[in-house]
C-alpha cells in the first residue's frame, strides 16, 4: 500500500484553511495545528467590538469544517518551535513529524517594541481581543453612571490609532453607536463629551487606497463627528494619556491600536531567512534554504517584478497563495508547478451606514451603492449558510431599528481555588 505524504499546516487563518480545503479528500495526510479551535473571519472583528454581531457568527470550528473529511485532521495545540533537521514540529503537548510543512501563522498587532502600548492598548487580531474591546468600552459607561463625580476627559475619549480600513471602520461604527445607541441605553447621560478620535500618521485616511477614496472617507468621518488627527505619530500610552511625537497629548482610558501588524514567526529559523518578520519565499512559496518547508499568506515575503517589496498582507493574497500551492502539491511533477502571481482584485472599506469606498481595478465608486457592495461581498465570503443568515438578520435589524441586542459584557470568571 502506498504511503500518503504527510503535510502539516501551522495556522488555520485564511491561508491555512484554504490550503487544507484545497487538499481535502486528496491522496495526502493533512494535519492542521492551531492554538484556537476555530477559524475567524477577521474583516468583521470591528463589528464584534462594537456589539453589532455575535462572535460565533464569524467563528467556525475546525472540527465542524472537516467533519466529513477523509484525510484532514485538526489538533488544538500551541506550536513552540520547528526542528528543521529532523522534520519535527514541537508543540506544548506533542511532537509532529512531517514530509512537508506549511507555515500559515499570519500576523499579530505590531506595537513596535513599546511595552506600555502592548500592555495598555487594545489590539484587534482575534476574537478575544474584539470581545475585550466591547467589554472595556461598555464597562466605561457602566462605571461613569455610578461615579457621576468622576467625569475626567479620559472616560469620554475613544482613541483609535491607525487609519487603515480597520481604524476607519471602527471609528465609523463607534460614532454611530454614540449617536444612535448609547443615548437610549443611558438616557440620563450626556454624550456630547464623548469624542471618537482617529490618529493617523498619514495626511489622509486609507492611504493605500485611491485619492478619491481617501478624500471621500475623510469627508464621511467628519460627517459622523470623528475627530481626525493627521500626520501624528503615537509614541507612548500610560493608561491615562496618549503621547504623540508632536508633543500633543490625548487623555483616554479607551485606546485601540490599529497601526500595524507583524508576523507570527515560529522559532527554529535563522534571521537571514526573514525580512521584516516574514519568511523569505520563492515564487512557489518555498522558504529560502529549505526543500520541504513553505510559508503562505501574511507571514510570507515574496518578491516579484510587480511587487518588489513583497505582497500586501491582505486576505486575497493569503487565499490565492494557498490555493496555488495546494494545486501544485497535487500535480504529478514539480516541472508542472505554477508560479504565484498576485491579481489585485481591489480594496474597500465602510465608514458607517450608507457610507463606503470601493476601489476595483476597473472602477472606483463611493457612497450608498459602495456600502451595499461591501455588505454583499462580506456576506458571500462568510463560510456557512447559517452564519450568513444570522449576520444578515442582525444587519437588517440594526438597519431598521438602529439598534442591536448584542451589547453583552462577558468577562472570564476568576476561579476561586481557596478551600472552604
């Protein structure tokens, strides 16, 4: 009996999941390793943070995804290192041998080495962090209504650092929350003091998009009452104040960091294999210096004539690199392998109700139609029909009622180990 090739995939994000699905029920033995038991649809984390949709609506258990698979297994474990000499993955609970290894560990929030920022500001790269933001912001107002004498500016400022799609979408969502939802939840509080502040190191928001999208998104933010601070670089945050290079300070107890990402690198590789915390790969996603190790998605650094500085760290790149690599694995000969070429399918962002910007290769548009386009595309990208329906229902309820019922403060319980 022919021995099946054993392929280990580290990470179940867009790239890892797509690769596993491409190899599903093929003549390969596939094992997916991840530190959480579910795939997360990251583009909608901001809606979890603002209480618009349930975390479960954008989270998909791996065991459910591969329930009918004949060749793919999942293991819940935290990868510690890779023993490249012996083809082993070392985790916190076991060791796994492999014939081929694919690293698809994605990115985490980049605090640029600032430990204060890392410990006191919120990132938003996983479900837990999105729930943490929701809990913290809602708890701020619960405390304010009890401590009426304590009304310092820090309680009333929500500061978002970074004006990419995540920052812009968060700012828009919190602004609508301020206008439509909080006054009804807290009828005896005056929310005029609540400021949504978006701090940007660039002159315009959405710097990676077209000039039209930048201009329109800035206009939308102003219409929503967002205070946009351009050309400002945050240098520190002590839990009470945000400090900027210009010398300006912003009091805030609610700071969300959306100003950059860095790769989730696994121990076991020399530094010359990395560029900006990403594995150097060739056009087939093979890691430099190794014949049986590959990296896909945000963690892969691939130079091409069109992208001499590497590809953008977006879902489209991750999904299509994984799809291309999976198809190559299934070809009979390496001579038949196809190099990866990125086809930019455009970018988009939403800034509150009826406001969105869309840049496609052949057309650019903004406003109401762009908003409907954004909603339709994200709904189609959600994995299951049940989840599509749940999100659609929540969106429609919010659309007509300008409200949602998902503002739950759910904190992990602290186990009391003291014996009675």
